[in-house]
C-alpha cells in the first residue's frame, strides 16, 4: 500500500465524493509525479473506503519542530496595537497560540460585516495538485477579500493587526472575511502550503511560506462554531472583537504539525470571522 500525505488523502476523498472518475484521478496523480501503480492502488483503496498509511516525511513527526521565542511584543498580559491594547487571555506553547480580547470594537466588527456583505462568494481552498482555488465540501462558508489598505478602515485594521502580529504590513495577505451559516464549517487543515504538494510552489513563490494566522471573530455565535486544534485538544469559542493567533513556521522554515486546526460546525446563529495570514517576506 503506498503512503500518502494528509493533503493527498483529503484530495482523493473529496474528488471521489464529487464524482471524479478513477481514471482521471490516477492521471492527475501520475502527472504530479506518482508512480502509475501506486496511484491506481491509492485511488482503488480510497474508493472502497480503505485507509492508507500517512507519509511521515510530509506530516513531520511531533517533536521535531523547534519553537522560537515568542515573536510577539507581550507587555505583561497586553499587546500594543498602536491605537489601542489587546489583552492576552489564553496562551498555548505547543502550538504557539494566543487568544486575544479587544482586537476590534463592536462598531468596527459591524462596519466590516456591512462592507463584506455585498460581495460574498462561496469559499475556496487551494487544490494540492494544481494550486488553483477550488470549491470543496471541506469548507462550507461564503467569503470575500479586501485588498491591503483597500480603504481607510481596512488600512487602520491592517496597521493594527501588523503591529499585534509584530510584522510589516506588506508581509500580510489582504484580509479575508468569512460567513458561516448553521452547519457551516471549515474542516481541520493547515494554513501553510504543504511543501510536498505540487500546487504549493506557485503560492510560496510570492512572499514565501505562511508563518502565522490571526482569526478575528466579528460576531458572537449562539451555538458551535469554535476554532479547534484537534491534536492538542484546544477549543476557542468565538466572541465578537476577540481573536486567536497561531504560528506554525519558525525562523528556520520548519512547519509545526500541531497547528492543525479547523472551524467546528455552527449549530445556531451565524459566525463571521476576518482572517489575516502573514508570509515570511513581503507579499504585497
Ligand atoms: O472559522 C474558523 O474558526 C477558522 C478555522 C480554521 C478559520 C480558519 N481556519 C482560516 O481562516 O484559516
Ligand atoms: Zn485555517
């Protein structure tokens, strides 16, 4: 039985669910560099519901990742956002994660939602093979992006977030806004581009690997919708104006397998978030 990375396993399951033919999937795997026999065996196994062992070299074993000192300007339990302070209410060392209160005011949350509402589209994820954005069941939300410093409000938020995350504004991608209705979720995934995936190269070419994420909650959620880190049993409940920060690429370029995370299904009400991803180098 061939060994496959987590990303390839997800890709196989999603494509089977979408009704792709076995032949087209084998062909895609072969053009990504797999041996034809191995590709056929993998597609055949997944199509009859068999588990394929995970390839350890692609999902690095826990313990190898070296945690840098916190690259965040913590002053006691607070971080300076330039135009206000955020409070650290939870800190996790492995993976490096912080829960922050007071990142956005209620008015700012409402204003961002109002601006995003008119341009929502079904969310996409990066196809591990081609690197193209595609709609998959893995991610059932609607979303939109704001260009860096798109308007005065967004520029103020980009600047505050960069200060909180301790990185240049230009290393950040444009803010992404997501809305999940009841049942909406984002199944566990990594925010970094898996280095072994053929589709990652074109994303890493601009600005390098993703280093850290800040998920800001723009709304309270009546029930469900937590951000979860399943490998370490961490659950962060959404609260309007608060955020969860996590870091998964260290100064040596290693990636942290414990940063696996997801958005649990919303069970009541709706969930709005704003996400900032930061790269190793200037991105925009
Ligand atoms: O909605 C979330 O809580 C969530 C969970 C995991 C968002 C993201 N990842 C993301 O935007 O990357
Ligand atoms: Zn994520």
